[in-house]
C-alpha cells in the first residue's frame, strides 16, 4: 500500500511533503493515517502532500529515510527533514514536530 493524498490547488505545489511509514492495517497504522489527515486538513489545508508507505509491501523503502520504528512520519519538505514516531494522536506534539503554528480557535 503506497498511497498519496494531496491537498493543493492545481496551480500551486504542496508546501509540506510528508511520508508516513506504516506496517499493514494495524490499529496504530490506521490511527496514524487518520490523525495525520485530520491535522493536515485543519492546519495545512491546500499545502500538503502525504505518501503512505506500507513497509510490509516495500520494506526496502525504510532504508532511504532510516526508519527504525513504525508508524513514523517524515517531513521531507520544507527542509530540514524531521521525524515523528507514533500514532500522531498528540496534535500539539505533531504540530511542534512539523514546525506548524496551530490555527487560532
């Protein structure tokens, strides 16, 4: 399962390029995907691209980003590359890890 979710208009490229490494359809993997999509739609609408990479199907891709635990989120752009490990349920931790300022309520 390598899937892409893009939320950018046709005339702009995504500002945030994210890769989420998972292993199959485990509870943590499903939660991480859902949490990431929710956070991105709330705080980065129109400015992100998510690639979900299932390491059960393509384990060789783990070496490129030096993945040691799963699920792991890798922010490839903007640089520098950042990694967040876990199911991404702590929204404030994810926002800090991505260097995203939360939207005011």
